[in-house]
C-alpha cells in the first residue's frame, strides 16, 4: 500500500511539472478527440462527451473548423450509440458544415459513413446506401483505399438486408480486395465478409464454395485470435453440414464452438487487464490536459484539481482491487459453469442424435404403413364398388353401402394420420392451379353424400354469384379444409341442417387481380362449449370421451384445417354454444381471371361413360388388385390386358399399341420407375399413369422424372379414376 501511494505521488509530481511547462496545442486536442473516440467505444460516454465539449470550445475559440467538425462528428457518434438519433443527426449536420468549411476532405469520408450508419439503424436503407456510396466514392477519389473499406463493407450489408445478393456478392468481393492486413483495419470486417459470402453460396446450394469461404474466414480469425468470430464461423459450418447430411462434421463444428467459447472467455480476461492499464494511461493523459488548462487560469485551482485527481486515483485503485477480487471469484465460478456446460452440451448432442434417429424411424414407419394399409383397403373399396355395380340383391345393397362407408371412413382416417405426420415435419407445399369453386363444392357434396344420409341431415349450399368462375389457388387443400369442416358438421348433427356458404367480400373492387372469399360452415348440431373451443384444434382431441363413443373420428380434422390455413396465411374462426350448433369460418385471398370460360366437370362426365375400343395395359403384381382394376375398366367396356411384372410389360409394349398404361410402383424383379424409363426409351407417346398405394406427395418428383404422366393413388373414387383416364385418353 505504501509503495502504491509513493507511485501515485511521483505521477502527480510529474504531471505538475509537465503542466507548468506545456501549453495546449492543436496536436493535443487532436489526441484528445482520438482518445474520446476510443473510450466512447468502451461505453464511457459521459467522460468522452466532456472531453469532446472541451475540444469543441477550443476549436471555436481558435477558429479551427477541422477540429470543430471532428468534435461534432464524435459527439454525434455518442448520441447514435445511446439511441438518441435526433441529436446524433443534428451534430452530424454541424460536423458536415464545419468540415466543408475547412475543406477537410479526408475526414468527410468518416462523416458520410457515420451518417449512413444512422440511416441504416433507422431502416432508411435508400438514404443509408446513398451516404455509404458518398463515403466510398470520396475515399476512392482521394485514392485512399484504406478508408474505402468500411463504406464498401456497409454497402454489402445493405444489399444483403434488401436481399439483393448479386450486388452484395460484388461488394463483398470488393471489400476483400480493399482489406489491408498490415494496417489498423479491423480483421472482423474481412472475416464477416467471408461469412456473408458463405451465406450467399449456401443459399445458392454451392456448398463447396461456402465451405471454402468459411475456411478463409477461419484462417484470418485464427491469426488474430478473434474467437467471437470463430464461434460464428462454426455455427455456419454446423448449418452447412446439416444441409449436406454430414452429422459427424456437424458435431465436430459444434465441439469447436465450445472450444472457442472457452478461449474467448480467457481472451476476455486478458482484455480486461489491458483495459485497466489503458484506463490508467487515459487518466494520466487527461489529468495532464486538465492541469494545463487550470494552470493557465490560476495555480490555486490547479492544486485543487490535483487533490481531486489524487482522490480519484486512490478511489480507482481501491475499485480496481475490488474488481480483481470479484473477477477472481467470478472466474472460478465460470470455470465450474464451463465444465457443467460441456457436460450438458455432450448430453444435448447425444439427445439430438437419438431424436433425429427416432424421427427418421417414425417417417419410415409412416411411409411403410401407408403402403401396407392402402393396398388391402383398395381391395375392400374396389371389390365393394364392383359388387354394387353388378346388380346385387336388394337385401345386400345395405350391407355393401355400409361396407363402402366404413372403407371410406377408414381411408379418411388413414389419410388424416399420415397428413398430420407430414405437417408436423412442416412439409406443407402449396400447388397453385386454376379451379372453379362450384366444381370443388360439387365434388365435396358427392364425397360426403353417404355421411349426409347416415345422419339424415340436409345440406344447404349458397355460392355468391359474384365469385369469379376461374380462380387460382391450391384447390386440393381448399377442398380438404371444407371437407373436414362439413364432415364434422354432419357427424355432430342428427336430423338437422348444415349450411355451406361462399361469399365474395370485396368483389366490387377486385384490386391487383385478387378477390377475398369468406367461407362458412354452419350447423344446428350439438355445439361446442366455450372453454373447449381453444382445444378442438389439437391433435386427436374431442370434447369428451362420450363424444368419442357416439361419433366416428380421431379428432384430426380440425388440427389439419388449422395447419393448412396457416400455410395459406389465414385462420379459422369459431362461434358456438352447447346445443345451439357451431359456425366455422375463414377467409382466403385468391387470384382470379375473367377472360376465359371454365370447362365444368359436368361437361366431361358424359364423355367417359364408356371406354369402348380403348386398350388398356394394367401392370400390377397383386392378384386382387389385378381383378379389381380389370373389373372396373371392363365395366366401361375397355379392352384390358394384365401383366404382373415390369419385364413382361416392356416386352408387350414393344409389340402392341395401348391407349394408356396403368403402372404399379412396388413390384418384384423390376419396379414401376425402372419399367417406365425402359418404355420411354422406345415409346414416348403412350400415357403412363402410376396406379399405386404409396403417397404421391412423397414421391412426386421421382414419379415425374421416371417419365410417368400422372398418378392415381389407391384406393380411389371411381369418378376421379375415370376423369384421370379421360384426361389422357
């Protein structure tokens, strides 16, 4: 303690001697401005502000516009840092006036860059970009590539913000060229430039270029020991390796993050020591300037300041000792936390691997079970359709209708479960096509006719005459939403009414080629209690166990409705009371056209009533499926040839002409994909339709790339089956 007091005394004596022998010079003021810039970047805004006000007063008294301009610019930086944009802009304006008056061109480069950063923070990107270009152009005009680095990099950031990646790529390359590694330019600029380049490459799926950019960034970061940026690099690598399905490399990148986190912590400790030394140096320099000023006024005031300064040094010394003690204790605690963090991270990595494996098993299970369930279900519904169309006995009609209804219900349940699995994995893609809402609703009415009769309900349909005949949207998913809502209404209503309404809410304006349809499904059934309305959109939920007993269903319909509407940017609104029915409604914005008439399904229905003189090849290895498909086609007077494998199918197509080929996918010897590719080598004319029990949404790309023209998923509705055949025949 005595030694410290002696040292402080020597410092004070030296400062007094220097203060008496020096006068304030312009160089001292310039150093003061530079020091204020450094300490303001460390968050000591009050101290920096006082020094800058002193420099500003000096510049005004001595008519030094360059000092005035620099001081105002740094004051503007302080207000910008604390979020007072109005005062920051005011000081930047005063800075510009003084710098222009002084002809201080080189410092105007910094000024324009700072003003641009202010506009960037306010999200005024056009003004920000304009000022960054001013800064960059002025630097290049003065052949000062050193100062051109910052605005060039900032221009690249703006281009990234507005998703102009081509321009961003150019200016990032320019930033890398301008970087001067042996100067005071911050290495984090060039590191982040490479990271942004990696992001752009990754977005374009150029993964090797992305990895190469990250390697360049890593080399510079390691050279400068910038662990914060190294952590960021490893995070990007983790994402890239996940995209490339390289889990081991991803785990390695995550492990490197932990290593660099530890090194970053050690580096922070070293920086803290350097910070304490810098603060003491800054205090010494500041005291010299203060003492010089006070000596010019009076010796007595100088002595008072020296006493205050001595007290401040003693206080700082005491605070420093306290901080060191606290840091020592904190360091020990952090070491314990880091050890715990490493353990937890290892556990999380193990859990992540197990979760990914379990997710893959689940997806494989659902894909397999989909095929295994659809195949026998096709036999049930197909044979039922065949028997119904073969004039069964009157007492058998009821049994067959019940069997068909049960099969359709089972098919709907299977589809809902599989769809929930896909939607949980966020696999919802919208397929926008032209459609007529009247045709969609007519198809829904036919689909749910059995359920309507089962509960003795009346369905009332109202379609606004102002709704355009030709709309654009995902008609399949819109149909699925309405089917789920109407089927729910029919299931929970007995001897009652269901109203389906489609209204056009802004058909008068029709701005930008879009209309808004408001679709409502209302019933006078059992209703839903208020407290349960927030739960009915959960998976497998029904309002009570009693409902589960009384009404068919797994509680998935409304959960699917919610997910599909979210994908379309909409949501469902519920109004209901117990025993007073329920009203479900939603709105959709759809593109429309008025120029051409839409061909209705009714006009087509009569054209595929028979397939006489049409020769159809059915390729399927399952005997029951062969029999069902043959009977369905022969009922329409088609000539049907059945083949049970891909090799024989290729041989017969080489020898005979067919109007259409129905191709199964999963077959022994040669599957449907391979058989289709072989046929396409010598026959590109004949339509080939996949007739399969697999989910077409999961294999659509593979089906298309093999050369098939379309897909019919088993089990199917007869109307849909015949309509698909007609499209190609």
